[in-house]
């Protein structure tokens, strides 16, 4: 275990020495301690979890965070190694259906009492809540939410297209793209070329065409829905989007093209809410772009949920158990969720947090309102491209088909739909 | 008094040598063998997230074999392996012959050509991904110079993308082939060359009939080393195309990594790894047999 002597601890130590008689009285209670692993080490994510750790320490806890930078899967490799060695962290980052899968390989903590005490269940989207209580009991807690299908519009590209109306349906979207093209926007769609990028275009298309079909096909993997006409329509829409993208992106990250997007060389971007943070970090102003919910053919917002969460692993040590209780209380606390989301640009999991105040952006307010409306109309669904709808293996099999389709223009939508159904069958 | 007879028996005196050689050798061999056996065992189990016991026979193998990713990876391996080995050996040979002309600055040039080998494959892949990107690299440069109809977009063309990996791999490792060939050229008997010169052989004839035939053992070494590199290529592709566009440049090592660590399908990943091992053995076993036969022949001669 690394020995870290911070000034805070030295201070705490000297205070403890001075207050020895008082300490003797309080010996019955243990000092909460928490071992955490996550992938969040740098940028706004790193800043947010560091701030959370500070809050934990303010409440008298000992915060021991070991970040594993890189993809989520690399964090999972460390988690797997620790679990197999019989030494899981008290708490780790994990999300979506992976929570259910991993909870089968090591015992987790039952959080039902804590969740009930905080009244948390009432303020969490139902589909999201289900993911965090796989066996009927809460074992993990969601922390923050992103939507993966927000529509970002470049102000300059809108000017070029002489358009001022935000597209609501896919037909509006396609019209606007044509107008942009005619108005001299070289590539109406800004995009990266990574696998999740391609997956996101497809899920945004399908959920926007029919949230019902999305739920049946992507979340429940119903065979009939997978062979349904909506899937073909979604692939056809993805082809249109692909034709409007810059083919040169190769395997680049979406952030590579943000400058061209703001300059109006590229017009629209379908991306997760985190793009707002990336745009702001790159020094662009809120006046340069508009954030709206992704296109939806029934005109009511469709929200593709992506939520980060913490799962709690059973430990025998009293101090770790106390630390888990404290951490769970903090994660559900509206003030903590506010602090966290304001740093990362996400929105809080709690639907009762007021976003009208200082520190929230227009984009976050739009996103939160979209989530509320989508839950009301039962159009809040789980993101496939970001591993919320299915386990990693199934997601990867589906994205294989989608990414090949995006990059190979000779594949017909019907063929892609057949391949998708086939890929799902062979990975069940 | 003592000088006459050795202070220690022979085996004690040589003990440090044995320890230095055999302990690390046995340890690494044990690691290699035990982990290979472990992987083979896992490939027959239904393991997904963590290793579990159980027996599924060849199901993991048939699942991997039937997957589109693996089929594409095998096709690519065939194309990449052959073209990379042939072209890098040819480039290395030409460079070695040119360097062998007793030119000035040979040392500098040799270092220049060998230097790419010192660069990590991740760096090579990343830099080439910029150079070959039509919007950033060579194509844009030529367009900016005025030749706007010039087209060089292999990186984003799914039929040609595999060739970008061949190009980058040749850039990286033809210097290595050059170094081996150069050593071979230098070891050709000077007397034979002189005799050929006296007999009036021109330079082309001399290379074709005398020098190149004496290089063939080195050629086989180069081919085998490059082939095993080609089969296990991972970091170069990951940095250059990451298997894309789409899944057009998948290679077996990428599929193994993807199955094990991205998709959490340990059993299938292990099966793919075992298949890779078999491909490697298909190259290495004939090579070992050839070396064995040659050694026997030379000791009998």
C-alpha cells in the first residue's frame, strides 16, 4: 500500500496527538476508509472525482483512489485481477449491464436500506434504476448521466444555409443538411471515425425513427424487431449521414474536427453531451453552437441514456464498510451530484435537481429537460453504442456490422439489417 | 604449494555460469510453457468474464472460425505476411548492395536506415497515420502544391488500407534486413570475388552467380524472423488503422485482444490465441527442421 503523507494528514495527525483524551473516548467508532478504482484520472473527469474525494475526506473519511487511465476495459482488467486475487476494491466504477454480469463473479453490497433512506428510487429514471439492481436489490449507484444523441449545430453553418430552425424530425434534419450543402458547407455532418462514433449514428437514427422498435431490438433483442422495417430505415438514414461526412476522418477522434465544425466547414454533429465540455475546453464560446435533442420523428425528445455508476464490493473490514456507507450517501446527495455534473458537463441522475441556477449551461438545461420529457413519454432508452443496452460482447458484435456498413458504401441497408440480426444470433 | 592443483572441482568453478544461464532460461521456459498450456486449457472452457472450469469441446474454435472478424484477419494476414516479407527482404537487399559499394559516409547511412527499428511501432503507426491521411498528409501536400487531381487515399479505402500497413512495416524493418544482408555480403570470400574479377566477370554477373547464391542461408533467417513478426503484428495496426476502415484491416492479434479484453470472452480469445500459435508453429517448425538437417549435413561433411 502506498504511504502518502499529505499536509492534511500531518495536520490531522498532530491534531489527534493534541486531542488524545478525546480520541480515547471515540475509539469505539471506526474511521471510514474507501478503496476506489476508476478510469478517471485527467481532464474534467479527473477533476470531478478528485473533488468527490475531497468531500469524502471532509466527512472524516480516508480516500484511497487508484485511477487506471485509458478505456473502461483497462479499468476492468485491473478490477478482474483484484477480484480473482480475493481483494476487490470497496467501490469501483462500472456501468450498464456489466453491473449484472460482474455481480455474478464476486459478492456485492446490498444498498437497499441506504437507497430507501435517501428516497433515491423515486428520482431515478426507471430503466436506469433496473440496471443497478440486477437481482432486485440495489448493488450499484448511478452518479451522472449523458445523452448520446444530442444534436450540435454550428452557428456559422446555419448562417451559410440561411436556416434558423432547429430540426426536430429526421426529415427536417435531412432538409437542413441539403441546405447546408447547397449553401457551401463542405461536409454537413461533423464526425469522428471510431467504433462508438459509428454506433452512435445508428442508435440515434433508430431511436429517432421509433423508440419502440429501439427498445425491442436493441434492449430486448427481439428477433422480430431486429428483422423489422425500422432497422432498415435506420440503416438508410445512417447511409445519408455517412455520405455527408468527411471521408478523410479515417479512425480519428471526433474532437479532431471541432474547429472545422465551429468554422462552418461542417454543419451538424450527433454526439454525447460530453462534447459540450470538449468544445468549451477547446476555447469555443456558447455563441458558436446550439445544442438540441437528437431528431425524433414523433417530435417528442428521445433520450439515449449513458450513465456512469459505482458498484460496491463486499469487504469484511469495518472501516471499509463504514466508507461504503458514507460513499453511497455522498453519491446520492443532490449537492454532490450538482458539484460533479458542473465539473464534467453531464446532468445529475436525480431528476429533482434544479438546473436553473448559476454554474449550469444552456446545453445541460436542454439535456435535463429532454430527459424529463423523454421519461414522461417513455422515450428514455439505454444507449447501445456506449454499452448501456447490452454487455460488451454483444455490443461489439453489433458495432462490427454498423462500422463496416458506414465505411463500405456498397452494402445495402437490407444486407446490413440481415447481418445485424445474424450477429446478434451468433453472440447470444 | 597450491598452484599445482585446482582450488575447486571443475563443477564448482563453473557454478556461476550454470546459474546465470540455466535458471533464467528454465524460468522463462516454464512461464512460456505453463501459460501456453493454461491458454490451451481455457480455450476449451466456457470462460467469459473470468476463467471457469468446464468443457465445451471445440465450440470456441468453431465460433472464432465462423466469425467475420477472424476470416478477414486471416485473409489480411496472408496478404500482409507475404507482401511484407518479400518486399522488406528485397528492399533490405537492395540497400545492402548499394551500401556495399565502399561509399563515403557508409556508417551514417547505415545508421539512418537502421534507425526506424529503434522507433516504437506505436510511434511509427501514429506518424504514418498522419502522413497517409488524405486530409492532412501527402495528398494534401501535393494538392497544396497545385496538383489537385492527385489521389492517395489508401488509408480510408477499405480495399487498399492493408497496404498502408505493409508500407509502414517495410519502412520500419527493411533496415534490419539490410543489416543482416550487409553482414552476409561482407563475409563473402574475397578470394572468390578476386578470382571472378580475373576471369572477367562483370558486376551484374558476379552478383547473380557468385554473391547472391552465397546469401541464401541469411535470406531464410530474414524471412523467418519477418514472418513471425508479421504473424504477431499488433501495435502497428492498432496505431495506424485500428483495424479500420470498418473492420477491413483486422489481423489475428487484434482479434485476440478484442475478444479477451474488449468483449470479455476469455474462452474465444484463448481459442484465437491458440490458432495464432499454430500458425506460428507452421512457420517455425519447418525452419527448425531445416536448421537441424543443415547442421547434420555440415558435421558429416
